[in-house]
C-alpha cells in the first residue's frame, strides 16, 4: 500500500512538471512570435493608426472574467452590462467524486473605473465517494472592483476588488458551508504586444464550519492570454489557494481555447489539472461572455 502511495505521488509530480514545462514553452513561443510580428507590422500600423485605435475600442466593449481565477485589472466600456454563463466540473477530489456547477455572473461598468459584480452558481451538483448525490442552488457572491491605474507604457494596470459570499447553498446537503466569506483582491494587468498578462493576489477570510469565528488564507493566480486574427485565442493559467473559494483549495494549471464571435460575444472552453494532493485531479469547463447592452449609449 505504501509503495502504491509513493508511486502515485511520483506520477502526480511528473504530471505537474510536464504541465508546467508545456505552459512555459507555450508562453516563450508566444512572446517570441509576438515580438517578431511587431517588427514586421510597424510600417503598417504607422499608416493605419485610426483603424488600430478603432479595433482597440472594440476589444474593450467586453472584458471577460472567465474562465480562469485571474481577472483583468481593467474593465469593459463604461455603461456596458456584461453577462457570463457556463458549465464547470471537477472530478476525483478527496472530498467528492464529482462537483458540477453552472455559474452565472453579471458585471456592470458603472464608470470607466468602477465595476459592480454579482455571481451565483445557478445549479450545483455533488456526488461523494459513497455515491450520494445532492443537487441545489449554489452560493451567491457580490462585489466591486476599482481601477486605480490604467495600462500605459510607463506602468501596468492596477485595481483593487472586494467580494462577499452570501451562503445561499444548502448546508444540510453539504453544498455550502452556511457561512459568510470575504475576499480582498489586488489585480495587475500588462499588455505585451498581443499577449495579455493578468496577475491576482487575494486574502481570503473564511467563516469556520461548525464553529464561530474566521480563518484566513491566501490565493494567487497568473494568467497569459493571446488572440489571433481569426478570432481564436489561447489562455494558460497557474493558480493556487489555501482555502476553498470558487474552486476547492489546491494548486491548478489551466488551459483554454477562446473564440471571439464579435465585439459583444465570446466563447471559451478547456481543462484544468490539479497539481497537489488536495486538489481535484481534473476539471472541464465551457462558457460564454455576452455584452448585453450599453446602458449609457446616447440615442440619436
């Protein structure tokens, strides 16, 4: 039995190393390709500056907060109501056999520097190791994000966010803890040519289960993403946390493919791999981001 445990840990370690090596190779290749592309298109961009500026404005109509843990420091165009909906599943964890959710997010840019957000797991389905299956509504999260600095040549974008979890999931069905949680986040974003980097660090203040008081933990996430001219894009992320949040505690590597249909609509899908013993071994996800309406748009 001990030999099997040792072999399992070695396998998990090799898998983690393989995932990280692949991610590093991808990011190195993407950066090199981006730099080369910039050298080739400088004369073109000098003569087509208005078109480039127009494309940048279109990009900012929506700023997806999914599919990873890291959110961008900058937000969508002021007045835009953004909806995100998807399917997320984790499999083979210590505390469950499978955990499936359908997360819904509403993100409204009240100003160019203030984002208001409401999230809820519209459906959560959990199956434990004994085969017991429970289904219900998940927890609700409310929060806001303030953009302190926007991305320029002199400095990256910087923002601060706060979220509170409202315990709307059933504690009796073990779908939630029944406690209020708080999350304080610092967000940094930087654009390197066509490659975007998002770095998030958070303090988690979590209500104790079956006891009064609070415990604190940490969360970190580093994501790189890029989009091609045909609308397809790639995203890679390394994240980890010491307490349960939207994802169970643990260390994760994520890979996703995105497709931007137009400036208001984007699709995403991919996989997530647990790199530590306490994280689910594998996860899958898919979802959409929609710019529902520009509430500040002036009518002619």
